[in-house]
């Protein structure tokens, strides 16, 4: 059995080029990579640099996905690229494409300029499985295609996680908090839709397993928390109700009402210039009946197994883990 301390020391000089390190998933991953002994080099916009980030990663590279010079500095000498950055909010297909499609192509191009090129892991989304459902889903699918087309001899892999949750999440956490307070807003017939979930630390663990393994090149893997058949909103609500030891009031929002709200929000976003989350496309994603994953291929290829079940993940996410 290799000495873990020796293994960690050997990894110290190995560089991981990371995008999205100031975001929810990327931030957790940066900390996990450092804890495992990897040297992290992270791309960051100048406007996103904050004092609290100074000790989080080894090196910051100022730039963005539209700046080829900064991308070249990011990937130079890196053993692997982990691409977490992406647009999840937006009012137009062009905006999503600029980040989630063209940004991937530029990063992959920067990787191919080095020999041997670094391995490339793209954190995509399960939404890419249904590219016609929304502008976001289409851009993620196109980004995957751009990686495959541009990478050439690069050893590339795509992860398609489902909804990823955990402390610091800005997308799912507000809804979970409302359920934790005793009110659950469910659009339409929530019991008819099934979806998988994944705790953010388990996603980070999957990235570590990918870095430690080989033979995954050119593959697209789905990931989830090992719950066969996924969940319904009723399952999530019931679990939170049991954890809080109090009932949760379910408020069903008619689809027509939700659709009207998304259209109004989209119009307001275009008028006022902000990037909306609640849009007609996002509602179609929420209403899709099957977002259930199968992580068997990745587990077989790498030995990865998720560690955090829903109950534990919700306790940590809602900050109830340490409460007596």
C-alpha cells in the first residue's frame, strides 16, 4: 500500500488549470484539490478578486474565457484542465452560447497549443441530454460538441451532473430553505417528475477520481448520489419535513401562472439588463419528467462512489448538521 503522505508530496508540483473557481462548484473543488495536494491555477475576472480568496488557490490568472492570452497562461504546463465555468443565467441564446460554447472552444484550443496537451475535464450539465428544451441546455450540448471537435489529440472527458446542491449554492438552496421554513412551492404536479441529485463534495470526489485514473478519454458520464430512480419533489419535501420534525405546507403553483411569471421576468431582464434565472426555458427544464441519471459507467471506470445521501446532504446544506 503506497504511503499517502508520499503520494501527496509527489502531487505537489502537478498543476491543475481550473475555471469557475469563484463559483459554487469551482470553489469547493479548488479547496478539495489543494487538500489532496494538487497545485491549483485558477482563471478569475479582475472584478471577482476578493481578499477572502487570496489563500484559496496557489495562483490566480486574471482573465476570462474570451481572452486567449489569459487562457494560454492558465493552461501552460498544466497536467489537466477542469472547466467549471459557465453561464446558468441569461436572457438569450447568444449569451449562453458565448460562454458555454465559444468559451469551451477557446479553452480547448489553448490546450491543443501545448504538447503533450493537458487532459481536459468539462463539467457540463444533465440538461445537455435534452438540448431542445432551453437555450441553456442547447449551449451546454454545443459546448460538449465544441470540445470534441477542437480537442483533437487531447484526452477529454465530460461530466453531466444533475442538480448539484450544498452550502453556498445560489440556485437550489433558496428553494430548500423555504421548504426548511415549512413552505414548499411546487409547480404543477410535482409527483410526476423524477430527478437525480448530487451533493457538491461528491462531485468534487468524482473529479479527484478522474484525475487519478486513465482510460476515460472521449467519454460522457452522468453522475448522481446513487439513488436508483431518483427523487420526486414529494421525496425531498418529506425528507426535509422529517429532518425538521414538523410538517411542510405544499403550495401548488399552476403551470400557467408559473409560465406567466417567467415571461414577465424575461421581459424585465431584457429591459433592465440583468441576467435572469427564472425564464420560460428554465421552467421547461423544471417541468421535464425525467432527469434521472445512471452513474454505473463512471463508477466501473474509476471506482468512484458517492458518499453523501440526501438526508446528510440536506443537513449540511441547510446548516442543521451541527445543531443539537
